[in-house]
């Protein structure tokens, strides 16, 4: 087992979620700005309810993207908690005179 990274699949999933989340966030923001703000400024177009709806859809997509990023970050936080718990268990085992508290 790789002791440097005991959870390679979860690490991959965390990075994938964070990358996908930022991509969705940027796409949502761009959609809202382009379709809701820039597109109504074109000739022969006026600002209407559909443009407000486009802005709101862009904001909603961006919020979903931020949620995906947060979920990916939660996996990283769980890794940090696990590593800290492992270090604490090793410290307690050392103080008690044992070599390590980790199972072999």
C-alpha cells in the first residue's frame, strides 16, 4: 500500500470534482453575462424578461459549480482529518512505549 497516499481513487475524485466545479462555475458566470447582459445590447434587441431569466440561470449554474467545488474540498478536509488523527495515534503510541498504533 502506498503510505504517501492511502486513498488514490478518492484523491482523483476530489481533484476531478474541484476541476469540474470550477469549469461549471465559470461557464455559468459566462452564460449569465453573455446571454443576460451582453446579448441584449446587440442591435435590434431590447432587454426583456428572458434576459433576466438568462442572468438568473447563469447565477444558478455558478452556484451549483461552487457546490461541486465545495464537495471536492470536503474530501480533502476528510483526508486532513484522517492524517491528523493518524499522527495523533502515532504520538500516543510513542508516549506509551509502543512502536506504532497503525495496523500492519
